């Protein structure tokens, strides 16, 4: 329990640093969230960045912006004290994941319910 609290604090700080560094860049991140059974393994962390439209998401992927966000997030996590080995896949292929979607897709597939969409 204490481990998950500590890792969640690190993650929150790292994500805030990432969002701050991306301020003013386009396309804008509309929503973000993170979750995972990090008390079982720090590799179980999943971070989501949601763009407003499908077009924004497509542009972010095509331009390399999603890769930039992923690298910045990983760097900030490590700089804030997240275990570096959590980014290397274990024997089951688990590692920290940074994921992207659009609000339009969340609305379409889960009627705007993030928890349902993230499952």
C-alpha cells in the first residue's frame, strides 16, 4: 500500500511536469489519467493522454508528437524517482505504458466513460 501511494505521487508529479513542458504545443491534450496495480509491480502503470478529436490524435501520431510525449513522460518519471527498470518488459511483456486516444473515440465507444474505455 505504501509503495502504491509513493509511486502514485511520483507519477502525478511526473505527469504534471510533462503537461507543463507541453503547454502551448499543438494539438493540446484534452484529458489525462493514470492507473495500475503498481503495488504488485511498478511495470503495471498505464498513463493515458487524450486529445479532443480523432484528427488531433492522428496529427499527433503522424507528427511524432505522441513519441515526444511518451519520451518526456518516461524521462520525467525516472527523474522523479520512478524505478527505471519498470520501462523494460518483464518475462510476461509488462512494462509502463503510455497510451493515446481521442475524446471522440471515448464518446463513441464508451459514451464518455473513461473507466469503461480504459478497460
